[in-house]
C-alpha cells in the first residue's frame, strides 16, 4: 500500500524531524543534566533560589514545564479557531517554530550566573514546541485518507526519532571531543545553539511543501476573536454528540498524564535516584529513540490487523508495567532493560494516539479546531502529570513515590479505553442491524 502525495507527506513529516531535537536534547537529555549541574554548581546543592524563592532544582524543572504547557493549553483553543476561520494555520506553525528555535539557541547564554534567564528561555522553547504541534497535527487528516493515517502518523514520529538521534550524536561527539579546547559546559551550550539552527533550518522544507489551508469563513463580518469563539463553539457542539470520541479523549487525557511525565522526567530520575553518569544517560536515551522507531511502525501495523483501541489497551497495560518496574529499579542494567520497553511503547502510543483521533473526527474543514481539543487535552494532562510528580517529590523527598501516582493515571485511562471500545462495538452492531 503506497502512500499518496509522498512529497507533501514527507514535507509534513520533516517538521517532526526538525522539532523533535527539542524534545530529545532540551527536554530529555542534555538540558536536564546541564540544568541540574548548573544549579547545583551555583548553590552548592539541589535547593536553588529562583527570583528569591527557594525550591528543589528538579521541582523547578517540573514546574517550569508545567507553566509553559498551561499557557499553551489556555491559548490554543482560540488560536486554532482563528487559524481555521482565516485559513492561516501555516503562519501560526511558523510563528511557534521561530519562538521555539530562537529560544533554544538563546540557551547558549545560560550559565550558573543566569539561572532565571535560562529557565525563562526553557519555558519559551517549550511554548514554541508544544504551541506548534496543534497546527502541525491538524494537517494529518488533510493530507492522508483515513486508511493511511496510522502509517502517515508513524512516518512523522519515525522521522522525528531519526532526526533527533542524529543531532543527539553530533552533540554527544562535541561533548566528548571538545574541539578547540572548549570545556564541557561550552560543548553543551553549543549543542543548544545547534538545536535552534536545526529546528529553524529543516522546518523550511515543511513550510515550502505544506499546502495553504482554506478558511472556513469566506466573508469576515466580525473580528478574529469573535469568529474564533464562534468556531470553537461549533466544534464543541459536534464533539458533545460523538460518544466514542468523547470517551477516547477522556482516556487520552489520563494516560497522557503518565506517558508525557515519564518521558520528561526519566533523565532526572536516573540521574538523581540511580546516580547514572551523563554519558550513560545520553546513550540510554539514544537507545530509547532507536527502539521507538520500531515501536511506531510496529503499532501501526498491529492496529491495521487488530484495531486501534485493542492495540492502545495493550500499550497502556505495558506502560503500567513500566511504572511498576521503575519504582523498584536499582541498577543501571535494569534501567537499560526498562529503557528498551519504554522505547517500544513510547513510539507506539504517541503515533497511534494521534492517528486514532484523526480517524474518529468527522470529515470537516475545521481540522485545526478539532485538533486543538486533542492537543489541549494533552497539554492539561502534562500540566497535571508534571505538577503531581513534582509536588509529591517536593513533599516526600522521594521521586519513586511520584511514580506510583502515574500508575493511577494509566489505570483510569485504561478504563476509558475499554469504555470507548465497547461503545464503538455497540454502535457498529446497531448500524449493522439497521442495514
């Protein structure tokens, strides 16, 4: 089964190639390690001062990300509605790309003497990354027919994993070789600059190849915000009467609390709880990314045979197993084995979640507004997941206790997945009996 519009689809997937370096280098590997090291070097321990407020450095990291995602979750519904009514979602994608890429490059100037500056740049980079995703994701139902969406979604994530690993290896080489006599800190800061340039540069392929979206409102009799709210209200009315989609969004909300939190705190967990060396951590994350490529493609193939909900249910069960193992893990070798499993389920659940939603929404021109529900659901899930993880770590002083809460999130998501599957089957049976 060959893909239609390969040039457009590959151009769309190149944005994953471009922006996934942020997710790997900034959120997952180099930046968390650098952030912990720089704050401890400045304050002589893990309690830091942020604008005069004393806080644990790992908790500050969690709260900063939570704040960024909260801002996006609040603003995206209206921005996406405006993008649909005006037909300018590519411009929104370009704007958030530039905010994120420039902020990543600006981290080059983040040192132990500029803690507040570095944290703010980190927040802006997160806003650029997650803000652009809703506009990027909303192209999926426009460029791929229903029967191709699992594969096209998997292609995007695969491009992202491959691209991010390549830059990760380049950054790793700079840290190891230290050309021109630079020190470790400068090598990492150069990597931050490369992330911004990589993101900005490769995104131009996407901007060139993606088609211009058509506005859903031909005659603009009201201002952009009024039309945006009208569009949002229209989409919400449609979502309310789609029982399978509603149940799926509830499931996605809860299991995303677990998935995204694990991905964002895994490096800090291994660094603080297992005392893993930075080089070993980076190698471990590269392993996760490579395995995730197989996970994304494997889940796409399984979904074609067994159905999206059945495969998602299996994947969430595996995530619960990951959390149970993480609570008891004690050695680096155990963490490496766990990383392989994380890679398989990470690539699969992200790719399949996006394509499942794209299959469930109706045929519509309001793709950005519909995907804002998906992305806002995920963003609020990340806010709650990260805040819960950081807060429990803060009050208990032990990250392992935070892992237990994630099991609860996954379990609730699993219940809603079973509910969505049951509703889908009953609706299919009802339709069959009336044909």
